[in-house]
C-alpha cells in the first residue's frame, strides 16, 4: 500500500495494530478522522492518553477502575459472600449485562496455559485464596470459558481450596464447550449463572 504522506502511513500502521483491523480498515478510519473537526481527534487522543495514564485496577477484585475500588466492590448493596471468578474484565461486563448477578467478582487476568507459558503464579490466584481464607466468602462461582485452559484453571483453584470451608460452583453448560463468555447472549449467560451447579458435580459429569 503506497502512501503520499509519511504521517498518514504512520497513523494507519498504528491503527492497524488493533485486533481485527487490517490496513485497509485502518486507512478508512484514519481518513475519516481527517474529515472530522480537529477537536474530535484531540478528544480521542486525550481519552486514550488518559486511559493509559490514569486507569487503575481495583485493589479488591482487580477489575479496571477509576479509583482504588471499582464501582462494584464499592457498592454496599452487592453480596460480599458471593464471588464470581472470571478471566478478564470483558467477562465482568458480559455478566453484568445479564442483570442476574448481585455478588462481586475476582478477575484472574488470564487462564493457566502451559503452551503460552502462563502458570498459576502469573494470575491473581494468590489474592483470591487470601480473600477466601478471611471467611467472608461463602461461595465461589467459577465462570471461566469452558476450554481446556479454563477447566485446568478451575481445577487448580479447586484443589487449592481443599480444607477451606467454602462452596464452589460452576456456571451451567448453557455456554457451549469452547465458547468465551463475552460472546454468549445475555439470556443464555444469565441462565447459566442462575442454574449453576456444584463444581464437584461438574467433574463427575466430565
């Protein structure tokens, strides 16, 4: 792709680094921005700089937040005794959109994946175990995607909880095996949470 401007080429290259965007789509987006008032581009650039420089991670659940605690953890109406364990913030957003869950979350930041060099020490598993040991949490809901990596992570955490008095459950298999939560429709995901099953029972079924 030939460019008449190095500035244009650089902008297209940077935009094309975003997931799912090729160079042709990046070119359309960049040309669109050039047609907009300069203030629109300035606002976009400022919001991205602010995102990188000011965003925080909730000290309790590791969700993205604007302050030390995210809005969910800071909400006194949420159930502290019920915690949903998810892979990343996209899963929090997906579950929140169902309107069916009133507990809190714990964001692991990924899944155990030896093939990708991701081990338990690379995830927020230690802080989860510490919270459970405090005795406030009565039930953990494993809501990781039903992939081999997700199941491995669920089982690892389950084994680490041996001897601790806490109920463990997993979302019902309304979510197809191999599916990511963020792509599930809200009704299916909501029902999967409401119809969750004991984690030990899910092991026997597998």
